[in-house]
C-alpha cells in the first residue's frame, strides 16, 4: 500500500486475476503519479474543448500521451481508467530505442507500453489489475493489429497500381 505517497490510492485484494475492485483514484492521485515522471494530467470531460474539436467518442475509454501531458479520457469503469493511465505512462517509460528495435510495428509498441505501465503500477504503487482489465487490454491490442493489417493492405495495393 502506498497511502503515504498517494492519498486516495488503494487496491482491494490485488492479484493478477482477482475479482478485485479498484477503489477510485481522484484526479489529484493521477497528477501526483504523473508529476513523478515529469508529466501533467489533463482530465477530458464531455463538452470540453477536446471533445468539441475531436468528438466525444475519441475520449470514451481512451487516453493519450503527448509530452508533457497525459490526456485522461472519459471512463465509466475506474479500473479501466487507472489501467489506461498506466498504459500511457508505459509509453513514457519505454526505452527510446524500443520502437526502432521492432521496426515501428505499432502492435508491438502498444503491447510493450501495456507491459511497462503495468509493471510500474505493480512495482511502485502495488497495483495489480483484474482479469477483466487484461481481457480489455487484449481487445485494445487487437484493434492495433487490425488497423496495421488494414493500413498495410492499402499501402500494398497502392504500390501495385504504380
């Protein structure tokens, strides 16, 4: 437990495949963790400038990182929100040369960001995520695989036409 470091940060029954309930993190908790790594947190809310510019659906169960900020999306499930935050933090903590080592293959980069972020959550904050989160992560990763395959199919077809 890291209550001395983060005021509202708690995990109930933490094991990798537990049915644990992650007790809600306050925005201040996200900000404290992010600040440790040199980042700020922006909480996106329905109707704000981010949603107006990009559409609400771009922030539903999605977060983003663009140094020096982590844009925390809109989540109904607090555990998914915390997991997503640590995924974005995983991007920040990933070694600079990792992307080139996997030839910029997006699915591998995203998988590594999840791994690094979850490792940091466990090591530094004692946070494990439930099987529900791990299943959700697998679905997220599949969207990158599908997107990569779709994108490269279009590229290959365009090359054939030339």
